[in-house]
């Protein structure tokens, strides 16, 4: 982390060049001693990527931006805000903190928030930004699972977003991600009242339920009709084999939700069909991902095509 990038004249340069061509900027000579053209271009590029995805960070002076991969992998601010309403209690730990978007919004709801991140530079960047944003968070530059093994602490909520990029390859199954949720599931459940797991949107919901065994609820998060996150919640006080599926359609001003139990969709029988009428209704991707193809005919007074 090059703290010279935080100097006011450098920050103004970054702000003034948000619409510049990044490759051209990286090839020009840096106007600042101790700062390379590559570093300047990276800050400009990453800040620009945050304009709509992380507006609080984008609008706050003094934010230090990580490489674009960390921005791409981070939760959007809208999704992180939704998750902050799902946590319970005052003691929260994010075992895979990364850029720290989720952690900062958790800190708005809970008193004691811990951020674990194995990447030393990313941990340092996140800690700096949380201070700028006024979020009180404890930082540990360590593998989150190793940290749990090293302490006897228990948490009201454990949040984990395992990396889906391993050895430069993209993976999707929980057992292939890092850390491996399945191997560490007993540890995670024994140290939390609520365990929240974020997975790839492509992951099959029912096979994941079978892997995790007891899931309380699944939240399918879509933004602008694009499926962004699958969240599996394991509440030790309320577990079972028939979880509630919540489809969350997040907009700029409001969030619309639709929920049902997996058994409801499985057992519901459609008795009325119709020929094509004036309109074809295509559900939001969150409902499609949820496999909700029958209950919506009941709840929204629509017909399935004959």
C-alpha cells in the first residue's frame, strides 16, 4: 500500500482522470515522485469501477482502492446492505473480508465486528478505508478458518464468502472453493448462532442444501434482474430439511421479496392452463433461479401456458 497515493494532489489527479483511457494513462510518465504510472492507472480504474457498485466508497475522499479483481469479487453495496439486515447479535465475524464492503455495513448494525483476510495488502487497504468511513472493526491478517482454530471465541453471526478463484481457475462447488465449507462445516456451526454462506449464483440450490444438510433459509439476491448472490443461512435454533427460499429483488429505492418453502412448490398442483393471451410474463431471475414455476400462478393470478 503506497500511502503517497493519499496525498491531496494525487487524489485530485485521480478524480480528474476518471474518464481517461486507462492503458494510455499507464504508459504516460507519472507526474508524482514515488508513484508509478501503473499505480495511478490502477487507482483511477478501480475508483471508476466503484462509482455505481460502491457509491459510498466512490463519494468518500481518502479511499484507497485495491486492484480491480478485488473490486469485482466484492459484494455490491446494495447486496451488502441487504445482508446487514440478515445478521443477528452484536458479535460478527467476516472470515473472508476482502475489500471490506460487507464488513463495513455489518459494523453499522453490530458493535463488535471482526474482519479476517489472508492477503496482507488487501487487509491493510480495508482497515484504512474503514477508518476513513468511521467504521469500528477489528482486523486480522490471517486465514479466517485458521483464526477460528486459534481462538475459543463464539459469534452471533459468522459470514463467509469462499473464494471461487483457486490457482487462477474459476470453481463453483463448495468443496472446490477456498476455504472448503464442507470440511469445516462442523467448526463453523459450533462457533456461531447464525452461519451465512455466500455462494456462486450458478450453484444448484438443491444439491447445495443436500451438502449443507440443515439449512434454515436461502436468499436469492437479484439486482436489475441479474442474479448476484446466493446466501445460505444456517440458524442453529431453527434448522430443518424444508428451508424457506426468499427471492430478493433489489432496486435503488426498495427491495421486493417473495418467499416460499421448497415443499410448497414441489407439492402444488396446477389445475388451470390457458392458451397464449395478450402478454407473456417472464419472472425475475431470482424466481427462475429458485425454481418457482408453479406457486407464482397462484400468488400472482397468472396462467401457465397450455
